[in-house]
C-alpha cells in the first residue's frame, strides 16, 4: 500500500495543493474522527468545508450536502466515508476540479486511486492529515 501514500505526494498535498479542504463526512458529531481532524486542519491554516447530507455548520464553516453544491473552488477533498462509497466521492472531487483527494485511515479503493491519478490529481489513501501535518514540522 506504500505506493498509495508516498512521502512526496503527502508533502505536496499538505504544503502545495492549496488551503481549502472539503471534508466529506464532517458533521457536528464530536465523537467522529472527522470532527477532530478538521480542527487540526484549521489549526494548520486550512479552510475546512463540511460536506455531509445534513449540511451542518461545523467549526464556524457552513456545510454543503455535496461537493457539487460548494460555490467556490476546493483544493483538496478529504474523505471520511466507507470505502464502498469513497470511489464515487473521488469521482466527484475530480469533477469539481480538486487538485488532490485524501482517503482517511482505512479508506481504500484502488480503482478510484487510478481514476484520480489518470485525471491528473494527486491522491493518497489510508492516511490521516492530522497525523502527517505535525510530522512535516519536524
């Protein structure tokens, strides 16, 4: 799986891809991992855009029910959904012009990885930006 999360791609997404991150699966549920990860992203200067069917405001940012409803460009799509749904989200990320797709820990879809890379966007799978960001600062 290392090929799906090489250090150069991780660094590029975190430092060069842009600061507007759509977090798919982010809701007001503080027990969910997406809630804490979004807070870490904000602390590192990222604008976090919640994407969830409930379209709730989280961490001060208004939410949207889908990526297509976000009325401004998104740089990175961070995916906190089951692997069986993740490929569809990756395709939507490409459709809205995201520069990168990030599948969280445990989220793996090799076919989606191939489609995203073929479309010219960066992608990593089975990693967490809240773990990777602090490691860049060392």
